[in-house]
C-alpha cells in the first residue's frame, strides 16, 4: 500500500463511519448535535490554541503564508462579487456561494496534513489557520448580511463570538506572552486536541445529507467546481509565483482544495441564508473530496 493511500483511507473511513452510525441511529439521534457542539466549542479550539501557543511565530513562512492566503481569498472574493452582480443573487444565496467557495473543512485538513507531514506540517497548518479563520468568517458573515444594511453589531457579534477565532487569538497571545504550559496543562490540552480530529471526522460523516442533492443541480455543481477546482488552481498559481518551498506549496494547495465545512450550515441557518442549498453543497463537496483530494496529492507529489 502506498504511503499516500495509507495516510488517507483512515480519514475517509471515519467520515463514512459517521454517516453509517447516524443512519443506523447509533448511539442516538441526540448524540450527534451534542458531539458537534462539544468539538466546535471545546475540543477543536483546544487544538488550535495548543498549536498556536507552541508555534514559532517568528517562522519566516508566516509572511509567505499570509500573502498567499490574502491573494487567493482576495481573488475568490472579487470573483464572487462579480458573479453576484451578473446573476443578481440575494444575500441568502450569495452567502451560500461565498461559504461553499471560501470556507474549508479544518478537520479533514489537519488530519490529512498531520498524517502526511507530522508536526512540521501541523505547525504550518496552525499558522495558516491563524491567518485564514478570521478572514473567512468575516467574509461569510458579511455576505449573509449584505442586504441588512450591515448593522455593525449584527456583523461583528458572530465574528467575535466564534470559538475558533477566540482560540486563535488566545493562542497567539499566549505565545507572544511566553505563557508556561507546565504543571500538566500541556498534557490536558494534548488530550483534548487528540480527541478533536477523530470526533470531527465522524461528525462530518454524520452531517452528510444526500437528500439535499436533489434540485438546484447547477448551483451545487458551480459551488463544487469553485471550491474543489478553481480555488486550488489559484493557490497553485500563487505558490509558483511566490516560489514557495515544496511542503508549504503542497499544504497551501491542499488547504484550498478542502471541501466546505459543516459549520457553514449552522451559520447559514442562523443568518437566514439558503440552508437547504448550503447542506447540499457541503454534502456534494465532501463526497467529491474523497476522490479529488487523493488525485490532487498524487499530482502534487
């Protein structure tokens, strides 16, 4: 078995396992929403905090990563704004296209990078998330509230309350302050972080909704092409333009090829977006990602 296949098949097995368990009613229908909240508010923030608190923020890769993320996200955002004017999308629909094109499934990304590149890859991924998580969340909230006059409190509150942004900011502050993680704190964070990725992948599978794939085929295909083809292509062009090192290039292109995160559905529902279209886009991208991600990694290798 190739190292690439050995690294990837357990991740997709967990996703399929989560889907199977949810449809079998095990352990119960009430378990999965609670598991998602536990992971989103505690376990995954612990992973982000511990990664950033120990990350070398003086790493010269930080500037290159930030520049690459800024160029690719900026290009994607401008393209979506032009598409909105062309197709006259309302905010409810525009927000779905923004999220399905710009948001990323961090559970799959961190699990894959950790399996392929180990601690060095996870450190780089933590820097990448510190730059991209706040930016993507602000763009998503802006898109979904674009027709509400952009009341400042309505725009800022979901961003400031986002546990992933809070964890990133706290991790960076702890790093800059030289906070000591001795006395068992580091072990506690490691245990919480280690629980996050397998539970997150199971929840990704449990959240799949194939029934939402019927109808709006054109919109679902368009969003999937944008996320799984055009965004990684843009990232590949940028990393070549910036002549980035091999591992950084691979991780950045992989990052922009990740399917949309299930949390996009929660945000779309809370801000009155087209939640049905959002659920269909998440499901289709996750299913297609099981095919496109291995092909992409093979091409990059």
